[in-house]
C-alpha cells in the first residue's frame, strides 16, 4: 500500500510510504532552487514517481497535513468563542484584530486548499482517495512516529495553523497520538518571535535563527518586562494581551515599537529568547504534571518554535524529563511525513516509522556525476578518487574549505553530511570570513560534527541515547577543554549544536570526521550547510559545481571525484 503525504504551502514537499516504510521525503525548494518554496510540489512528486517507476494510479491514498481539524467542531467553536469573549472583556477595542486574524487565516487556507484540490482533480485523483489531517496533529505525528519512544508527551508550537498555535498530546504505540489541549493562533509565541525578527530587520518565518544567535550578546533582563505584557504563561495556558499584542508578523502596536526603540537590538533579542524559553518551560512542566501517565519522562517536539535549539535544551533540562526527540524537519515542511504517519495509523494501526537518518532524497551515481562534470570541462579540473576518506582528510588538514556531496540528500533544514561544507574548528575568525564568503549574516557559530565515541568529553550531559544530537536539533553546554580547542563551533554562551555521528549510520562521512580527529587530536569539524545565503541546500551535482564556481568552497568532493576550479592564464 502506497501512502503519499503532500504539502503545497510554504516549504512544500512530499513523503512516500510503502507498507509503513518511508521511501522518500523531499522538499520542493531543493528542485526549484527557491528557498521555502510555496506552491504545488510538482517536481517532488515527479521525482518520487520516477524513482519507483509508478504512476498516480498506483498511489492508494493521498493525505494533506492541514485543513482537517481532529477536534469536535462544537468544542472547538465554543473555545474560540470563549477566547474571543475573554479578549474583548480585557480590551473592548480588540474586536477588529480578532476578526482580522480569523479572516486572514481562513482566506489564505481556503485558497491553498482550493489550489491543492484543483491539482488533485487535474491529476485524476478521486476525492475519496484524499484525506486531510489537522495542522498540529500532523506536527505531532511527525515527531512521535519517528521517535524512539513507546510513549511520550508531544508538544507542538508555531505561529499558526488551522487556527491553532500549539497543541499538547499524549502518544503511545498502541493508541497513537491523542490531543489533550491546544492554543489558538491568537496566543502565538511563533508570532511574537517573528515580530521581533521583523522589527530587527530580518524576514519573519525564515530568519528567527539569527535572533536566537544574537540573543547571547544581550541582557534579557532589560526587555523581559516588555515581553511579559504581550504574551505570557498565566498558570494554566499561554495567553496574549490582544490589542497590545497583534497575532501577526508585522504591523506591531505603535506603543510596543516605541518601547522597543529604547533598547539595543542585542537586549531585544535576548529578552524575546529568554521569555520564549521561560514560557515554553512552564508550558511543558505544567502539562507533564497534569498528564502523568505511568511516570512518562519522554518529550517529542515539532513545529517552528522548536527550530530554536536553545529552547529544546531548556526542555531537556526540566526536572523529570529523561529524553527529548525533535523531529528533524520540525517546520511545515515536515507535514507530508506527519500526515502520512497519521493516515498509516488510521488505516493499519501502525504508529511507528523507522527514520534512523534523514537521507531520504535524491542520490546520484558516479556516472551521473561524470556526465555532469563533462559539461564543465573548461571551468573545472576533476580526478577520480582512489581513497575518498584519505583525500578529504588531507584537504581538511591543509585547511581547505571542503564541499562534501555524497549519499541521498537530507530531508529537513539541516545539512547532515550529504550536502555539507566542512572545515576545521580551531579558527574563531572563521565565523566572520566563512560566513562572509557564503554571503550569510549569522550570530550563531557554526555547528560541530563529532564522532559519538568523543561526544561525552565535548558536550555536558550528552548520552548515547540522545538521538536528537544526530540531527542538530538541540544544544549542549560545552566542556572547557572542547571550547578552548574548538572556538569556531562554540557560542558566546558556552553552548554548541552538535551533530553526533556513528559508523553504522554515516558511512564515509563518519570515517572522514573520525580519521581527522585521530590525526589531529581534535574532537570536531565545522559542518555547515552547502549553500549560500537565501539559497536552499543544494540537491544535484550541477548545484554543487555551480557553488564551487561561485567560490563557496575550495575543494569539491563530488561522489568519487575531487573537483577544483580551473585557473585561467591571464591574457
């Protein structure tokens, strides 16, 4: 049985299951070369069908991870009415904002769903073959289905979706994911963080990571009181002060803008980061106490707020939490996976999917690569590699910036060794010159990649069962010895966001990192995504060669070829 999960809003993509196995999961941005592409995932669909030699008629079920509320409609409407009445009682002038939020959301979602339905009709897919899953239910399923836990509490938080900004669920292998509570999109931490991203001159819903990096350079105490007046934990739920807080990314209340203008950008970033952390910790702690099922100590996380790795570290440090799992594609691009997992459970009772790695996209043979390289004979030199591991390590020891392209492309926002840029981590200045070379403006250091056998000596509290560390979805406090020797990958607050790699999962990529560490006595390399600013992580050999020609890297390891730019003699 084939189940195809699809998503055609921002970060569109598809996920194909066959008899409960993940065959492919890809994002349309990689094929179209448009970051967070919003629209029909036509090329993603074409790729998965071609790869398996199947057609639309072979797909048994299509499922969309949005537009399908799982709650009783009457209960949902009653809660919406109560929340609006509560907001109006507190601020009688906020009615227009409430109406605007509802109208904008329903209009946009209606247009997106209509586009999807028209596409299904054009593909000849009968309506009875198409299912819809609630936005936050899809997030929750993406996290629990791929986690190593038999039971867990599942938290989702983002800006908004299906008129919600978050949910709490209890999940078990036997019963699947059962939603216990949710927050409406009026009370959105995602919108708050996005507003500050916008205020500081960046793109909301895209550049929030810059704010979390900048936060470590400021004093949160100077702006925390301001953020508490906008949205806060009231002892039972996350609740916004509608009117002073507007649940949108832009058009911030003038009084709030005036208050923000009195502070430095560093203190503003620090305040919104700390406030977000504090509210989320209170939220998770409250629901762990309220839903105490047999001492459950596991937490699953999904939704854009949990792209914030410092928030995830704070959750992992809550007393009583044993382990966390953050789904590698925690944003809306993970919907095809979550929706497919939800439908798989509905149809078969299977609640878990195997996803040891996220190498779920296109791979290219050496013949594919050679054919592509032959189109660049006047621009590059290339030679076949006798020993890819030895040559890559030699280039890294020679302090070359290496672009590494191998295996199936990663699914999600992190480069995890299939489409990565590698460099040594001794040079603190690399954060300036390498980011400049990549045309990036970043305040967070590069991430380290470390062999699992060294991780406990590098990252305080790391354990072998911390699976999220394989996907760069949480931070750790670094040991003093590691921070001293690897300054390029340690933030000013003493934390790092590692990828911990293992020989059985990461093949030659692991061997390169491991051999480099053995030869140098170091414990990590820089691993950053193989792309320039505002570009998606690259997908194809052609993308990699063009990136080399744009001076992104010094050396390109492209499958079993070593590629360099051809030096042309001056006339």
